[in-house]
C-alpha cells in the first residue's frame, strides 16, 4: 500500500467528465495545480471556482506551490476532524497527507469534480471508477464536514442503501452524534421551520437507522433516527451539478472557515455574482440562524451551485442546527455587522452589514423584521417541534423570543 502511494505523482482533475487540470506532486512534499491548455483556451469553459476568476472576469492561470497541504480549493473537498481520520484509516492513508487522501476519495466529491491518480502519458478521457481502488473498498463520503455522512440510494420502499463501494447515491445520511442528544431531530425540525418561512431547502426526512442498509461495521450498531437529505449537487438522472462552498470562493483553507471574512463579504459576492433574490435569501437564512441559535454557519456552510455550468446560483440551505442547546453562550461563526452576538440584532449592526456589502440599509432592515415575524409565528404552530426533547425545545423557544424581543426594542427604522 505504501509503495502504491509513493508512486502517485499526479492527480487528474475532471470537471463534467472533461479533464481540466493536474495536481502535481513535487519533491519536498510540495504540490501545484495547473489548468490544461484546452480548458484555458475554451471561451465557453464551465466554471471551476470564483477563486480562479480575475477582476476582469478572466481565468487566473498563474500557479502557486503549496507545502504539505493541497491548494485551498482542493483541500476543501476533503472531510475534516474525526471523519477525515476515519476515512484515512479505511484508506490506509496518513490523514495529514491530503494528496493521497484525495487520490483515495476523489471518485465521489461535492459537485461535478472527479479526481483520480494519473499514470505518466495517460490520456484525458474521463476516469473509470474501480471498486477495488487501493486493493480494498474505501467508504467514500460526499460532503466535507465533521458529522458522519454517507452517500446513499433511496429505494422505492423509502429505505436507504449505502452503495457497496461507497460511490454514488443521491442522498446524504447523517448519523446521530455520540456526544450530543437528538442532533438529527434538531436539524430536521430546524429545516421544517426554515421551510415554513420560505427558505430554499433540499428534500429531507428522518429515517430509522434500522432502515439503512449497508452501513459499515463501525456504525452498524447505532440506534435511533438519522437525517436523510437529498443531494442538491445531483440531478434525478444522476448527472452531477457543480458546487463550491465559500471557503473555496475566498481561497481559504478549511481551518480558516471562521476567520478573515464576514457575512457581509458573502453577501457582497452574492450581490455581484448572482441575483437580488439570492442576496435576500442569504439575509433571511442569516437572521434565521441567529433566531434559532445556530452558531456554526461558517464559510463552508454556505455554497454556490452552477446549474448552467457557468453562472453561480445560491445553493439550497443545509446544516441548519440549533447549536446553543449543546454549546451555551456560543457566538456566531462569522461577524454580522461587527458583532458575533447570538442574543440580539441591532440597527448599528444592520447598517454596518449593509454598507460593507454595498446593500441599501432600509430594505435590509425591513427584511430582518419580516424574517423575525415569520419565524416566530411559524415556530408557534410548528408540529415537528414535538420531536425535540423538552430541554432542547425550551432553549430554542427562549432563543427565538429573546432575539425577537431585542430586535423589536432596539432596531429603529
């Protein structure tokens, strides 16, 4: 196994089944990504990432060398934390060796990207996915993150099956946390609340873990409920839709997902690259996150998708979990108008947010008010909240009422 890894010196990068670039491994554990000339010359080329777009709208083709880690766009394709350690163990790869980990997991990545090892002189045809990669089955996961997530296929019976080789599947299965109570139920209820106020969401459902087939031995004894979420980067026919998160957009490493950028920076990108509707949708989700006490909406929890291969669209919402029942007194993942407070939104904060994002202050303020009113009203009548343990439900209820009361008291139109 080790000798196989050491013989890999290049990874081919395919976007929509066309090879667009190569990640080369150089001496001294250094890595460099370069585009294929055909991709550079193609005026109708599909978009890989806004991070490769220059100020005039052209393609940035200059190369930069990275030590140990892969370039940020590719580093963000990989899982983090315990999930990375688990997958690295399955693939017999050092979790810090991103190049080799990506070689093992590159067959089922977010969006329309496929990354596979290249042999010297290999052609640019789409890669053939082999079940016996590295002489063993590697359970592949489809989205980066900390929670255990499996790619799964929805059967006609409504049950979910994990593909034997871990590749494919149009649903994400999110298992319960060993540390925190009722996380799948928490997220399911928050998604139901978000849907009630018109936030764009993928299809989702709670499912008995007993109805999930093909789970690996390490987690097969889990009990209770899991959350199943329809992948928004897959068409019904299995075709891939490209996507990128905002850590990739800003060219930052996963470890920087809480740093260097604010929510206004995200809003500014949406204003410049998408539509006014997408910008409003972002503000709704941001205010909603404060209302429910979701402190973990970092850069990787906001994404763009490319349905037409070229122009970005704000992706549906995901990872909407109320975190304050588990981490009291936590703060927002990023700055919202100079504040990370989860207890209030005030007029100065909204003004700073709007001005930094180059948005008109009054419409933003009105949208904040509308979102608060709709969320509080929807929560009162939300049937799904009965799925939550009393303690968690009461904490969320208090959070909603506190933030709403502070807004009504402190925001002056």
